[in-house]
């Protein structure tokens, strides 16, 4: 049977080659788009390492123009900001408040800095993503360590200024490296070493990004923050906070109005509050639109393949419909023509031939040969063999009176 099918395909090779080329091209395009779609979907479903629900970015303004060169005013503005944050922390609706620099999720406010293990003998350090934060940052975003425990508790009980992400920890201190001192430094010429306090879960900037080596530089005390700000402009820093429940825009405006007196201290005042969810929506919109296009294209390719196969089957059967016509007045036997000498009953055909064909013939042969195979089955008058060619012998058919009529 397989030999007959291969002969059939070979006899119709001029038509089948285009079918194969078309299916090959469409399948290749489908594979490329489906692969990209599946990879993006998998990456999107991986956690980014921080919980941004009910979190907000507080933008503050200064009533007077303060520059980093005006150290006295800058230091006073810093004290006012710290007092404003303390006032915000005392509000019953607020769960946690923190200060940070280049650490706000779903924004392009990012930075990189060199870091390397103390025991590393390399002559150069690599730049990694850095986030400057205070201790409360880990409560605001509910950051977890690599075992899934709250990172705030781990950093609080372990000394050290640096928290590595799991990705960076695997680079600095892989198993079997022999490095026993969990200390890092800024570069090969740096004489200052810093202890690694904890290891956080893997971190990435947004949902469609892959995990990247990242570390936190932690301000453990208020004085640490003041020392940091003394060398920079206070406006480079961000205030982030978490509410105990989700607030709508109207509810947040009402909250700010209610606490307006407490949210202005000296030269510093709250200018606006925006939920991190809005930053996320703005950041993800182009990528989500691209995902929808990929899904549409994959669906289009699947429809192409489906109609290509069905259409090929339909056209090839329709083109030979005349060969399946039974002569008027003739009652055909339900037999399957094999040659000029004998026929196979249809029940045996369905039980043995078709079932064996479905089990042992490959899907490619099945799709190409099925139309003509079915045509041969439908040519029940026995005038055509399996390959669709006229039978050379005669077949006797009984008429209504039982007499045989030779064709």
C-alpha cells in the first residue's frame, strides 16, 4: 500500500512540490513568530522581584530655587524632606515610606556602577545595575530574598551595606569558587570593602526584560542618607510609599488635601503623587501591543495552513469528480478497485486497509495522497485502479434482473 502511495505522489510530483514548498514556508514563518511569542510570554510571567501594588511615587518641589552648589540651602531642604517623610509615615493610611535614588520600578531612571569581590584578582571591574535605597524600601516593595523570606528582616539582622541579587551573587560567589569572604569593593584599586548583607530574589526592570545582575547599596541610618545627599542635589532622590489599600485618583486627591498641612515642611512640599501602576501601564503598552500583533500573525498563519490543506484536498477531488460518476441504470457493488481481476469488499477495506494506513503511513504522505486515495475508493464501478488510471480488464455488474452487464 505504501508503495502505491509513493508511486502516486511521484506521478503527481509537479503539483506536490508546490504544496510542500508552500507548507514549508508557512511553517517556518509560524515557527519563528510562535517561538518569539512563547519566549515573551514566559518572560512576562516571571516576577520582577518587587511588588508594586498600592505603591506610589511622591514628587516634591522646593519653594526656593536650590542648587547643589548652595550647600546650606540643600542641607536645610534635606532636613525638611526627612521631616515630611516622617509626617507621611505617621498617617494611618500609609503602610511604609522610603527614600531611594535610581531605584523606582518601571521608569528610565536607572544607573550602573562597578563592583567586584574583594578576593577577585581581576584587573578591572564590571558595571552592574545599582539601586540606592534605605531600609524601608524593602518594606515598601515587599522584596524577598532568594529563599522567599522578607528581605527587610534579613538585612536588618545582618550587617553590611550591599545586597546582591541572586543573579549577581551567582557571578561573584559561585559554588566551588573557594571565596569565603562575602565582601565586595568598587574596583581593583579601591581600598574600601563592603560586606554583603543578604541576597535578594532575581531582579529585572520590567516584565518583558530578562533578569540582570543588580545590587542595592543600602543607607542604614539617617546619617548615611545625609552624607549621601551632602554631595548631591536633593532633587535627584525619590520618595516612594505604600498605602494599606488601593486608592483611586479621587481618593488620593482627597487624602492629599486632608493631609496638606503635614505634607509641606519649610522649603519642601508635595507637588504630585502618581501610582507605580500607571508607570507600569505606560512602560508595557508598546510591548503588549507588539504581543497582540504576534498573536494575530500566528493565528493568521494557522488559518493559512488549515485552509491550504483543506483547499488542496477539495480542489483535487473536485477536478476529478467526473471520474467518480456511475453510469445510469447501473447498481454498483460496494467494492474497492485494485486491478482488473478482482475487487475488495468495502467492509474489509475499512477494517484492514484504512486502519493500517492511518497507523503506519506518515502524516505527510497522508495529506498528499488522501485526495486520490479517496477518489479511488469512490470509483466503485471498478473502471479505475488505485492510481486513477483506467482499468484494462472488464468488470461485470448485475442489473435489476440479476443479469451481468459487461462494461
